[in-house]
């Protein structure tokens, strides 16, 4: 991805959706009756979303695009 990709309306909608999903997953993870496997799964999903949301910051430090 390139820097300009994160300025698009599409990225803003993706960002908003992921932030809502992140909030939902965090609330689910706070439930006391989860198994260790369920907790690990939720934490993995939370980490994935956080990495995607960090992409605009990551690209700023890596040059003009990610994945090259």
C-alpha cells in the first residue's frame, strides 16, 4: 500500500469498521467465563486488527509503500 491509500474514503470506512470491531472484541475478552482458547483467539484477532490500524503509521517509517 502507498501513503495516499490511507487518505481515501474507503480507508476511512475500513478504519471506522475495524475500530468498532476492536471495541467489540475487547468487551468480549473482558467476560469472565471464557476458556483459555477463547481468550487466546480473541487476543489474536485484537492483535491483527491493531496491526492493520497501525499501517498508516508503519508506512510513514518505511518509505513509500508496504509490502515491497
